[in-house]
C-alpha cells in the first residue's frame, strides 16, 4: 500500500552531499542515530513538561522532519560509507521505537491516554514485525500504510493543528481510532510481505 516511505530515495538524494561531508569529518552513523534519539527525547519532554503548549506542538513537524533527515543520513553513512555494524543495526532499530514513544506518548495529556498508549505499542509491534522478517529469510519489511514516516506525518500534522487551535482535541481523538486501524493493517501487510518473500 502507498506510504510516505516511498519518497525516501528522493529524500536521500537531496541529503547525500551533506552525508558525504559528515563522513569526511569522521561523523559516524551511530552518532547520527544517537542525535536523532536525543532530539526526540528532548522534544517529547518539552511537550510533556509544558503541558502540550501551543509552541511545543507547532514545532513538532520541524523536529519530525529533522529526525527523518537524521534517520536517512545514518542509513546512508552505514551503507554507503562502510559504517555498517551489528551494534549499529540493533541501535538503529531500538532508537527508532524509543524515539517514537518519546514523541507520541506526550499526546496522552491531550487526548485519551489509553488510546495513545495502544497506538505507541502498535508502533513498536509494526517495527518489530519488519525487523524480524529476516529470521524467516525475508528482507526487512517497510510496508505501510502507517510506517514510521506515516506516523510522523500524522502526529506532526495533528500537533500543528492542535497547536494553532484549529483541531479540537476531541477530533484528534477520533483521528487516533483511524490511526489504530491503519496500524493493524500495517502489521498485517508486513507479515504478509515477509511470508510472501520467504515462499519465493
């Protein structure tokens, strides 16, 4: 199914020159992964400690875009600049799910805490489903419609609209039910994709 992840190759092309400059300065993929995680924790803490102030929510799309750029860069550094490592692969997967939790759990102070927690848990399951696919002989799975990039777009737009008081919190709560349904569909798609690859 369509996913914002499909735009990743073009996004990487834009970032590649900057990536090469970082490699020339001996910046490692793991350092970039750590920076993306720390950025996510800092912004999530800001949203939580400010009781979801308008400014903290309005700037969430910027943080998410920067996080996406850092995630693309750490992958390119690993693959294209000879920085792949077993630790890096594990660190990258763990950092992604921890960053998602840090950024999205603070929405629990705006809308239904239980629903937000369920969606964050489903986000972990989505990424776990994709990451464990190689255990059955498939590639890492990235199917949508609610992968990492799609979640970022959903919460980024939601945060912006909440921050400028265009979207009532109750409406965002209803939108979360849609996100929950998309999350379940994504898990199914990644399972099916892994099984399909393993059978070929």
